[in-house]
C-alpha cells in the first residue's frame, strides 16, 4: 500500500501556502530572499518547533556531518513509517523528489513531515508557528507558509562543497596512470552509470539487491508499482567522508565494506581487492573538507 503521510503533508502545505495569499490579514513573509534564508537558518537550529523542545532539524541533519545523521536510522513516532537514515542536505540541488523513496515532491512540503503529530517533532504545524511567534514577541509574526518557505530558502542556500575531483577533472590530460586506471575502473564496474558525474547521481531509483534488513519496500510504498519494490534513490557520492553511515538503513559505517556489499548485492559476486582499491581512489577524490560547514552553524 502506498503510504498516506506524504499526501497528508502535501495537502497541509498546499492549504498553508494558499492561506498565505488568500487572507489579507495574514502576516507577510519577510521581503527579501536573504531574510527568508536567515529566518530559515534560525528555524533549522531551533528546538522550539519540536513539541517536546528537544530536537531541531540539525539534531538529525548535523552540519558537521554533511547535514546528515551519525546514527544508522531514526524511528519516528509513526510505527508505519520505515526507520531510515537521515540523508545529507548537501545534495538537495541534485534532486527533484525527496526522501529515499522520492515520496515528497518539494522542499516546502518536506517541512511538514517532521512538523506533524506523528512526525519527528510530534506537533501540529500551526502549534510550532505559535510557539515560535510567542518566543519572538518583538519580531513580525510568521505564518506556516513563511516557515515552510524560510526552511526551504535556507536549505537551498547550503552549498555543495568543492572536492579535489572538481579541480582535476578539468585537467584530464594531466592525470597520472593511477588516476586514469581508477577512473576506468569506476566506469567499467558500472558505478558511473548510476552515480553519474558531476553530481554522482542519476536522480533515479534502483533496487540494488542489498539484503533487506528493515522490511522497507522503498519506492514501492509511493508508486505501488511492483518494479519499484526495494528501490531507493541513488545517493550522490560526494562528501562520503562526512556522511557515514551509508545506505537508506545506515547499515555500513566503513566505506570500503559499503562498496563491497553494494557490489555483491548488484552482481552476486565479489569485487576484487585491486578493483576496490581503484574505486576507493575515486571516492576519496570526492571527499570534502567538512570544516567548511562551520560557517553554517549559527
Ligand atoms: C529525528 C530526526 C530528524 C529530524 C528532527 C528531522 N529530520 Fe529530516 N530527515 C530525517 C530522515 C530519517 C529522513 C529520511 C526520510 C525518508 O527517506 O523517509 C529525512 C529527510 C529529510 C529531507 C529529504 C532529503 C533528501 O535528500 O531527500 C529533508 C530536506 C529534511 N529531512 C529536512 C529536515 C528539516 C528542514 C527538518 C526540521 C524542520 C528535519 N529534516 C528534521 C530525519 C530527521
Ligand atoms: C544500478 C544503479 C547503481 C550502480 C550501478 C551503483 N550504485 Fe551505488 N547506489 C545506488 C543506490 C540506489 C544506492 C542506495 C541504496 C540503498 O540505500 O539501499 C547506492 C548507494 C551507494 C553508496 C552509499 C552512499 C550513501 O551515501 O549511502 C555508495 C558508497 C555507492 N553506492 C557506491 C557505488 C560504487 C562504488 C559503485 C560501483 C561499484 C556503485 N555504487 C554502483 C545505485 C547504484
């Protein structure tokens, strides 16, 4: 059965966005993109949105971990939702649909997934807005649409960090033999067909044959199409040094063993030690300096 939560979130956000235009007494969003962004940043790091005042968005999307989570999965209060790994928010610009199953069509609507009585903040969205306004009595009050748009604006402002690959891919004529062999291996073993440069994702969903540990049916939950059973969105391979653990269920903490089990799942045979070493060189060239994230911490 395709899941209903996303459609509930969708309806709520549409209503919130519509109400923004319809009611002339509704508080206006801050005028400039800049102020929406900075409001979004404050909201992202605030625990006020959480009914219990404990979690912020950053609790699970930690800037020092590529805006991802250090724990394997988060099981929210809704037992019908599969527990999943919190993805990095570095790669949002590569996506046209969000969550591991692509069930959320926009970033504005995604905000209403945690802001839900059965979501991570266990709250009615409007109650979060009221708590925020009450805590900031000297500011222009915000409405729900502004909250959604501000969080979207902040998340869209998170840059994709630069990697060594970005520099040396422009100078292929200068590559040494090892770099050429590594790149060849990455292509020959099929990695680039799904993890396609420069984003290192094809933006699609695939069943890669990983043994199913959590009963999560992936994209099938959204489409009901049997071909989508156990299919998950292809993650970008940029910045893997910062975004452990890996996969939709966070099953791997070590990158080399992640590649080995992934290859085994797809091909039913082992990747040789030599191939692994070459592929690791490519992945390492996509590592990032995660101290770059410091500027995002208020
Ligand atoms: C308790 C942990 C937790 C909190 C708190 C949380 N998230 Fe998430 N977030 C997750 C998990 C887990 C997923 C993956 C859900 C899935 O794929 O079904 C996710 C997915 C996302 C995605 C989709 C990313 C992608 O690449 O598809 C965005 C965007 C996001 N969260 C933003 C936020 C924002 C904004 C907040 C605060 C309003 C927030 N999250 C609060 C755990 C959390
Ligand atoms: C058929 C498409 C496809 C091919 C080919 C493919 N991948 Fe993947 N890759 C995926 C998908 C989909 C996932 C997410 C799977 C999941 O979480 O269940 C993934 C996940 C990963 C991850 C974990 C990243 C993270 O952030 O969680 C790594 C590392 C990875 N792939 C590397 C590789 C390498 C190296 C190769 C070549 C040997 C390769 N992939 C080939 C589709 C593919």
